[in-house]
C-alpha cells in the first residue's frame, strides 16, 4: 500500500524533501529485494523508464522553496518529484493562519484536490496521507489545516497523519502561538494522529549528539526525516504475518491513537551520532532498549542527560517519583526495531503495566514492529513513537503564551481582517484546554474520559 | 515572486529614492552575473524591450534589455526630478512615471494635501495604476517622503490614502523623514503633526527616520574615517555612505544621509528579492510587528554602520553586529530602545550567518531587553543568503518599541508652541478644504497615540500576572 505525502508551506516542503532523500538513500540501495520493493511501492511511483517519482504533492503560497526542493531532488539522481504535482502562488500567507485558512485555502482548494486525486490514482492501493507542515507560519498551518479538512472530506476512508514541526520557543514568528493554537485545535478534530517534532529538541540533538557546528534548517530537518523514515519504512508488524506490513498508517494509527481524545504523538530514536563515530561504536539491544525506556519514562528526547532517578513504582500510586521529577505516563507506545539480531531483542520492559494508564491493558498499549534491515548506517537502531504526556508541557506553554497575548487582544485585528473572530479563538482555546486536561489526568484517572 | 512599487514624493523622497535605485542596481549587478532578467530583479524593475512596438516588458529569464524602475516620482517643483533626468539614472525612469509642477507647496501641508491632492488626483491614480498593471503580483507600495515640508508631508500622505482606496489589499510601508529640531522650515511642526494623523490612520507600517540621527551617524562615520580611533578604517566601497560603484558621479551633500535610508530599504526588501533559508516576506512584517492597528511605527537600526576593519576574530565581530543593532548609536531615530519597552522585534539578517548564530545572539541579548508582558518572546527573524555589496553580512533590526514616544512628544511640543499663538495658521486656513478642526483632530490623534504608548510603557518593570486560564469541568 502507498502513502501520499502532502508537503505544505516552507517547512513542510523542506522536511518532505529530506524525508524522500532519507528514504531513497536508505532503502533503494539496499540489496534486500523484498524490503526495497515494499519501500518503493510505499513512497514512489516507478515510471516505464524506471524513474522513481515521489508520491507527493507540493503546496506553497510562494515559489522559492518548491523550486529548490524540485531541483535538489532532480540532482539527486535517485528520485524526483512528479513534473506537475506541485502548486505554488506568488505571495505567501504572511504568517497569518486566518489568511491561509479562510482565504487562500478555499481559493485554491480545487487545484490542490485535483493534484492529490491524480497522485492517489497512481497508487494501486492507498494507505493514507502524511501531511507535513509547521504550525508557526501561515501557509503550513492555515492552508495546511484547511487542506487536511478537504482531504478528510474527499477521502473519508483514508488515514491522515499530520506531521507538525513546532517552532522554537522564540524567534521564528511572533504570532506563532496563535497560529499553533488554531492549527492544533482544528487538526484534533480532523486528523487520525498528530506527530510532533519540536525545533528546540531537534536543535539540541544537532548540537549535542550530532556535533553540528553551525546548525542550519537543513540539519534540523534531516533529524526529522531520519526519525520519520525509521517509522515509515517497511517493517514486520504483528498483523503482517511475516511479510512487510501492507498498511503502515492504519497500523500506526490503530496502535497509538486508540482514543479520540488523545492524538498527540512524539518520538525518539536511539542511537543518533555523527556518521564518523559509528565505526567506533558498538551497539547492543539490551543497552539501546534500556536507554530508550528511560528516555520514555523520564521524558527525555535525547540519549544525553537522561534522568535515571525517575522510576515507575510497583505500587498502585503510579506516578510516584522524587519531587520535581515527573514520571511520563503513556497511553500507548509503538517500538520499531531495525537491524542485526533484531529477533533476540528483549522488549518486555516496555510491556510493564506501570508505564501505562490503568484503563488500557499493556497488551493493547504496546506494539512492536521490527525488521533485520538496518537504517541510516546504524547496525541496530530503535525508535519509539509514543502517545504520552510528553507533549503536555510544551503544549501547556504554548497555550499559556497565546492566552496571555489574547487577554490583551494583541494582534487579534490581523486575524479578524481575514474572518477569524474572537469567538473562534475562544473555541480553539477551549478545545486545547480540554486536551491538556485529558493528558494531565492520564496518570491519575481510573477510567477513560467519555 | 512578488513585486513592489516605490512612490517617492517631494524633494527628500525623490533624493532618497534615487539613492535607493542606484544602490539596488548596483546590488543586482553584483549578484546577477549572467545578465539575465531574473526574479530578483523583477521585484523592483521591469525589463523593457524598446524594439517591441507596445513597449511591453520581457518575461523573467530573458536577457536584460532595458531596466525600468517600478517607481512613481512626484514633486511639485521641478528641480530634483530634472536633475534625475539629466543624471545617470535617467534611463531607469520614463516620462510616464513622473509628475511635477513648477510652483512647489510653499512648505504648507494643506497646499500639498488639499490643493495639489485634488488637482492631480486623477493623474496620480493613473500613474499608480499603470505601475500596478506592470506587476503580476503586486505586494507592497513603499512610500518615501519627508514630514517637514509641504509636498512630501501633504501630497505624500494624500497619495497614501489614495493607495488605500485604490489598492486596499496591497500593503503600504511608509519611510518618513522627520525634521530636526532646528529645522529651517518654521511650519514643519504643523506639517509633521498633520501628516502624522494620516500615517497613523492609513499606513500599514511606518519607518520613521530622523534627520538629526542621520546627521549624527554621518558625522561619527567621518570622525572614524579620519582615524580618531587608531586602527579603525572605513571599508572602501561600502555602500553605506559611499557612492563609489554607483551610477551617479560626484557626491552631493545629502547623499551620505540618503544612502543610509536607501540601505534601510534595500535590507527590508532583501528577503523578498533574494533566496534564504528563512524567508521573511514583506507581508510578514505587519502581522508580526503590529499588535494594535495604530501602533505601527517601527524603529530601525542598521549594522554594520561603521565598517571598522578591526582585528577581532570573525565570530566576535558577528556577535558585535547583533549587539550594535540595539545600541543608541545605530538607531535611525534618536531613541534608546534598550531602556524602553519592546512590543516586538524583527531581525532581518543577510549574508553568511547561520541559524545557530541567530539563535545564540537572541538568547544572549534577550535578558537585557525589556519586552511587554504578553510578548516576552516577540522575535521575528529572517535569513537572506545574499549580503549587501562589500559586506559579508548585515543586520536590519526593526523594533516596535515605546522609545518612539519622546520623538512624538517633542513634535507635539513644537506644534503646540506655534499653535498656541496661532502662528502662520492663516496660510493653512486659506487653502480650500482646510479647516481649523484639521489641526485639533491631528493633535488629538497624536495625543491618543502618545497615550497608547504611555499606557504600555507604564507596564514596564511591573509584575503582570499571567491571565487566568480557562478551566475545564472534569
């Protein structure tokens, strides 16, 4: 089954391009035929001449980034974008969600839907869509939200995974918290699952783990792309009976987003290191998994600086830990293991009921995918996608900042101008407060919220 | 790619405009090695093939035939425009873009705004429409005029409201040059306050520039050039103050000052013209920088202003560039943003600067800069990969900061001094359409503006608790 990627806005188009780069570099040169065939079917359409054409639609309200991505892809020599599968305009959305959602999205709906439909028709079977976008600007967030809604209407049976890049806490766009609040509140109604990467975390990974001296957006986007590839590339799943999974998005969504109130997914990968260090490192499954588990429960996104003091308690008081150290309660986790001797990996520690909320038994809360095909030159690597409290704090921060601004009514006139009223803002704030409340109660509630 | 049109009005507006076109051509000539009419060029220039009978423009990608500025030049006397038409830039404009009269506005806002505004209304609109028709995606009008004289302040602000009527969806960014306190135009406080009301009501953003600051900056540069500070040398061919490499020949008295303003315009438009890893489009300026509709005055600072060939390591110099952008000596109005309250701040970086340099400097400077309680992280950034000619990097900082308030209060004071005695009032009230209420309304508008800044300024250093969040019934 195939996945159609929709790249939205400057960030979406840059991340999307890196994703296809990562996948093409990784899978297509692998000699394992089954794996690379499955990967190809998933992400590329092969022309009669043998060219690999990404199953992607590129959308932006300005031309620069799309043109760059297309030409970079062409010069890779491995793959390219479809000649007509992009849409851009001359003038961006001006960092204004309202402009993207109320004006530009509706104006260009037909053209973009048509592009998506043509891409879908190229697939023998469609697993669903991955919409790649940022939440800070105007195009990814505003147009992206509107188009997600169109996809939902046009393909009611397909899965939609939204991949969101959360901005740096400061410095990108001043109204980023407004744009994020509006995006998240709407997507929570529309999307099957929302996978989040935070720029601040990625920046740290680049600086501390990958030793990048001068960090550029390309570096940051590559980390996202590697992590995404490690879950989207083919793997054997419990339901795939020894063959590569046919419905990656469906299985991802059903393993992780089992309750409509909880759709926010975060992820972490181990190992991540400069490629020059790989040759001098040894990896063992118990070591990797021990670290990854502690990263999960202490909510650390990096192998460095893990807090080893955070522990689940065996007793029923489930989130007991030392003061100031919070135990990250999960609703569901998906572990993807790739590499040598993957069948020897012992993953029982992820099935520990103390990791999870009381109303979902560990056998439903934990899923494991694996394959012996390594990824990104690592002999062994483990990626965890987690529906947990990990995003609670950043989400709460974002809402707090936006709410403070809203209390002064600062910048509201810029949104009203395009048709988003104060009431629309209030509705969005209300639904995010609801999400925050649900996630905070994960650790304590005995029953699922109705 | 989008296009912008520059509307330069009055003597000052036209002089700055010309420095802008001169430097813009030079910048593009430096970057564009192939002689092809590219998208970057198309944002401010048309490429006209005179052999084509309709005089129409050529498409992007063709070779450069004949570049025409996307500009409308308006002056109510002929001197400056005639000079332009005899100078090296004459080829860049054609007569259809020009509008002049012979008698001037007599330093009277009302003559410019009312009399000429009505007489030339149709012609001006016609020329603006023509300029707009040549664009496939017109994004912004840049209006340049002074505040002190009659034509710039009067007719300039009339053009501003015409633009709002005719092109409501195109943003309007005004570069307004404020007179010095010892300005030789007696009526300049009247003209400035009358013009202020128009700017407050009809512009999307105003970039105020004070004559006095430009004088100070130029003097400081000259002092350094004469080696007051040992080891400091002004870099040759820097576009900041020098004409070298430009089209025009001998330097004129105000060229150095006008160059600084022209550089402001070059930098603010750089991201719209060239590529970068973090684009900052012109329509992103207002949404990020203007929290309340009337508070759209953005204080700008340019670095490096004083090109010193010092011995420090590059990294230190780069960080210095960021520090300088917040110092008093680099602001284009006499103001001290560091000791007032920031509502928002934008950093537009050009050249070999990485995302991590930008982030490091924001983190470094943030603690020393007071921001309004609801916008503690009010930073907007842009990275454009093409540096200005002769530099490896540059920074334009735009600040929506309450430090503009003293400038406005000083203006008000000078206005009140005249107005109390009703001095020169009759020159204005003679003009058809001008009433005394125009004065009181303009003063009222300025008062209200100062009040708004005052109100925000008062929250500085005060602890403002977070707004109480919505609570969810569980």
